[in-house]
């Protein structure tokens, strides 16, 4: 599939700090990174379900007409990967979002960390968010 691309860089790669439950709820907040590599699933999960955070920061369920739901956030994550010149749908990623949660599974920790950095920076910066929305729309990631 051909996508409309441009390129962005991560300011500084942050490394996760997993707690005793193998979860990092702070480094990439409001996203959460869960390390399930030692489980039967053997993956790392990037999760967004912090709807209160969105309400506090944007005051609505939409931004620039773009819906903030599980699928919408997943589309924005896909957009920032594309914008960073990363493969959007490699075999190492399984998109498993639903209406009320963005849930993305990775089989490689490094890829999960890179994506978590990109997603975390994007959601906190309105200019990056608007850019991600544009890329998501141009490439059919919105729904």
C-alpha cells in the first residue's frame, strides 16, 4: 500500500520503567506500556484508555473534527509511525483496538518503545496532533 509520507524525529528516546506488574504508566503517559513478554502472549502492549486526560486537555471527544476513541487513537499512532518513516503494518504489530480502548501489540520491545515515544509526544503537542490527524485522514487511518 502506498501512503502519503513526510518525516518526523523523536526528540529524545525515553526508556520504559516497568513496575512490579510489568507496566509503565508514567514514561509515555497518557499512554501505558505493558510488558507481557514473559506471558503466554509474548508481546508488549501500547494502551490508551485515559479518556479523562483527553477531556481535561481538549474538553471534548473530538479535536479538529477527529474522534478520540480507540480506533481514532490507533489511527493517530499509525500516522506518527508513517510520519517517522516506519512501516505502519509490519508483521511485528497487531492492532487490537476497540471503541473504548486503543490497544496495540508488539512482538519486539524496541519497536514498542519507539512507537510509545512517538505517540506520547504527539498527543501532548497540538501541532503534532494536528499533523497526525491530517496524515491519518490522507491515508485512511481515521476509522
